[in-house]
C-alpha cells in the first residue's frame, strides 16, 4: 500500500482509457491474480496476466522479447510494480494506443532498492516526551538504508525546520508505517 500510494502515478483502472495517458511514462502496482502462458498460431510463446490493485484490475499481454524478459515475474500472488509508456501500437492499427511495459520489479525489490527517503511531518504542538522516545525506539529498531527526514513545523507561526538523521538509516517496515499511522503522523516516501 505504501508503494502504491507514493510511487505509482496511475491506478490500474485508468489503463482502460489510454488516450488521457498518451505519451506518458507511468507506474502501476498490484497483485498478480491470474496468469496464462500461451502459444500463438505461428508457434511463438506469449503470456497474459491480470494485475489487481485496491481499485480494480487490468489484463496485460506480453509478446516476443517482452515475454522472454518478464515471464520470470508471471506467477500468481506476486506483488509487482510495472513501469511503462502509453504509445501508439507499432503494428496493425497504429492509431490505437498500447501500454508498453518497460520494466517490472517485485514490490519487495522496490522497497529494498528504490525507497531512498522517508519524510515525516511533526507538528510542534503534538511533540511529547513519549512520542519522541517511541519514535527514537522505532528508528533504532528499523535499521536499513533509507534516509529519515523530519519536518518540524509550527502552523501558528508558519515556521518550519527540516532535519535528517545522520546517525540512523531506517527500513520502511510495516512496524514503522504502523507506528506513524497509529500516531496520526503524516509521512511520504521518495525514490
């Protein structure tokens, strides 16, 4: 959910109408809920798979080199992030658009390699000793490679202070996300 909300520019249901996305590179993510490995009439292998996110699903088809390159991801219950470009079809009716898959990654890989920073917003009026102690404990327990950025702000005076931890790098774990949500702290990730 964290990756889908922060790193994906498009929901799967938006792929049903490609014209508004013409020429754009977009990212979608979800769970593989169906896979078919098939053969064309001319004997060439291709695959179809259905990806589902929180709002709907979309079926993708892969042919030729794309199928060869990405078939290692075509397994039910894999969580995938797919980057692609909406472009005219290179064959047949070139006035029709297609979503051309450029890359695929399992969401676990995305979390480990693409999440570079976690930004946490802390309103000064809500800072307590308890919150500071609990946040420090969570940060120490979530060792990883992600830079932690803290944005302290006072909405009354419109003053903000941006900090980052030189000492600790974190993993954006479910425990960390649960802590932030439990304490109703706004956060975002960046790649």
